[in-house]
C-alpha cells in the first residue's frame, strides 16, 4: 500500500552538482515539494550530512553521484578542469536515466556546467519539464579563479545563457537578478523567491543558550569557567535561574566558505584594530570572542595568520558545526558579520538570512543586491571598507554588555528582524514556486517582500 501511495504522487527531480548537505535552499525545495504531495528524488554529491528533516522524510530519496577521481588533479589545471567536467557530465546523465522518471526537474545553478546542458538533454529526450533555480552566475564565480576574459569564462556564460533560455521557467534569489536575466539574457519566465530561514534558525531562551554554551565550553577553553554550571557568558544558580555574567565577553559570529568571494582580510584588519583599542581603553570595550564557521580552501592560511598574532583581547575559533548546532551558535551571538561579496552582485548571502532567523543583527559588506535583504540602520549595518568595519564593531561593542546610547539607537534593529522572521519559507515557496509544479495554483498575494 505504501509503494502504491508513492506511485500516485507526482515525481520531481531536484539536482545539485555539489554537496547536498551544503545546499540548504535545494533541501528546502525538496521538503516543500514533499509537503505539497510530491515524491522527490534529490540528486547530488555526498559530503556534509543533510539536515535531519531530509533524512527522515519518507517521500524524499537521496541519490548520490560518484565524485571525480582524485588523480584528475595531477594534470595541468585546464586539462584537469575539462576532464572533471566530462566526468561529471557522464555521471550525472547516467544517474538521471537510471533514476525513476519524473514529470519535472529543478536544477540549482551554479554550478551550471555541465549540469545545465546535461539536464536539458535528459529532459528533452524524456519530455520532462526543465526548471532552473538561479542562485548566482557560474561564469562570474569562475572568473574569480581565472582571468575574466579567459575563453572558459565566455564558454560558461554562453552555456548558462543558451540553456537558461531553453528551460521552461525558473526561480531566482533577487529582483536584481530577475531584471538582469530579462534585460541582458532574454530569460523572462523567472519568479523571485527570496531565501527564508528554516524553522531551526530561531532565537534561544536564556536556558537553552546556557546549555549550548556549556556544551561548547567542553571543547573551547575560551568559553569555560572555573565555577560549576557556569561559562564566561552565562551562569545557572542553585535555584535554577540562569542569567548573563556581568563581565561577560562579546560573541561575534561570521560564517564563511573561505573562498575568493569572501575577503577575510577585511575582518582580520578589524579585529587587529579592536585588539589595539581594547588594549588602550580596557574599561570601554569587552573581551571579544570571534567564531568563524565553515570550510574552504583559504581556511588554513588565515588560521595560521591569526595564530601568529598572539592577540590578548581577541580570541578566534574556527569550528565546523553540525546542522543542529550551527543555528544555536548563531542565536548565542551578539552580532553577525557577513563578508560575502557577490561575484555577480546579484545574489544574497544565505548566512544573513540564517542570522536574522536567529534574531541577531548583521554588519555586511556592500554590493548591488544587498539592500534587498540588509537595510542599513534598520536591521543591520552596511560597510564598504575594512576601516568602516573596524569602526562599526567598536561602536557596537563600546560599553558592552551594559546598555549604552549607541545600543539604544540600534534597539529598533531587533523589531525589524522580528518582522522579517514572521515570513516563513514554505508560505513564500507555496506562493512563488509551487505554481511551477502545479499549474492550477494561483497565489492571491505576493510574498516576495523581504
């Protein structure tokens, strides 16, 4: 009976040419499709463990592809890239043809090469409707690692443009990207679907925060205290009451992929300057603990650079958090920093969405589409230079943790963030994405407002 029920549900394939566990938006698509009565096959590479909701959903099937062999990296860079693309094309195509047939396919872009031509060809021969979810442009990301006028960048751009136009429709993450796709690419069947935080990205009670920080104190000495049931941030008293420590440090959080489109040197300079002013004016500034989460190619370089500084008043940890603990770390922080500088200027950082979901304000580096998410002096602060970031951090934490004049100025930030949190992913998805999969659905009210 269970198998028959699954057969009655319309099938949708969701494709990510990347680590499924590090593709939250596509995970959210799969969960919403399942919730709306679809049978979902989620295809991608293994690596990070997907969120528990995906693993426990009986209507979502995870199909993992074989990654390119390690020995391909021994070849010259250009040849290695071409061989990897060919490998991925063959593996993706045979994965698609060996999976159950579906009526519709949704592809994450980027990466679009070779995923876009392979998925389009598969959809063409199987008469499957082909949709693209535009997160950014792959050619602009490629241009960060090779020169912008490199032939591969041009080939990538034309691939995205041609097969993007051949798609039956799609979604994108900002209004700016929708305008660009229409004006410069001639792709018009696009709907804006803003990212929203998952349910687990939510503020913590003081008791929940204390329990989590006590857990971290077992791993990181900078969180620990010599007293029982106490860490440097919070303390539980004999009567069960939990409160913040009066002399507690500040906790700054930054999530990064440690890649070229996030210049960590900007934050490094700001922390260096914070160390200086804390040394000069210890009574005005708190000790600062900085948690920088994520994995990426430049992590080892910057962690070694930080270790060489021997800072006294600034401590930096670089944890890799589980999907369950990462939201708790965000919700325990006092302020978030976003260094994401979009390669196209047209996408939005998911990390800021998650931070807002957990109820913390954000300082973020300026680029074209960012004001669609971060509204300066309303729910966060926008900076342009490393000097501006240094000044913003010093302004924010001056007098911390006691209430100060500048902190009172920012009180409305929390009200704006609470308004943002009221608009959840699934209602937005139902309004903007579900019509792609169920043509008879008509949304009475647009839910694209950030």
